[in-house]
């Protein structure tokens, strides 16, 4: 009988400890819920600001893509222009050489033509 009484008392003490812990946790839960409710406007404001920043980043990414495409196009035009310039310079050198050659064939004095 004493064993059952001792076990009963131990169980009762354990129950009281669990009840106290449950009460403590319930109070903590109420405190955290109240704190969250108090912080909710700030949370909402930050979420809204975050969404605006995400939208802005998306817009900047689109703009960056457009700029990259323009840069690519400009580089292609620059390369084509550079290639054309090189070709034209080479052609000019050939024309100058041809002019020099033809000038060498021109007879400048009428006496030379008679010969």
C-alpha cells in the first residue's frame, strides 16, 4: 500500500510539474502571439518593400538584357566598320601603287615620245 501511495504522490508531483510547464509554455505562447501581432504592421511593411525591390530588380534585369543586346549589335557594327576600313586601306594602297606605276609610264617630254 505504501508503495502505491508513494507512486501516486510521485505521479501527482510529476503532474503538477507538467501542469506548471504547460502553464509556462501557454504564457510564453500568448506573449509571442502578442509580440507578433504588435510586429505585424512592420512585417507587412517590410514584405511590401521587399516586393517592390524584387519588382525593381526584375525591371533592371530586363533593362540589362536590352543593353547587352545593344552592346552586342554595336560591337558587330564596329567590327564590320573596322573590317571595311582595313579593306579600304588595302585597296587605297593598291590604287596608290597603281598610280605610281602609271606615273612611271607617262611620258613627260614630247622629245621622249618621238623616240
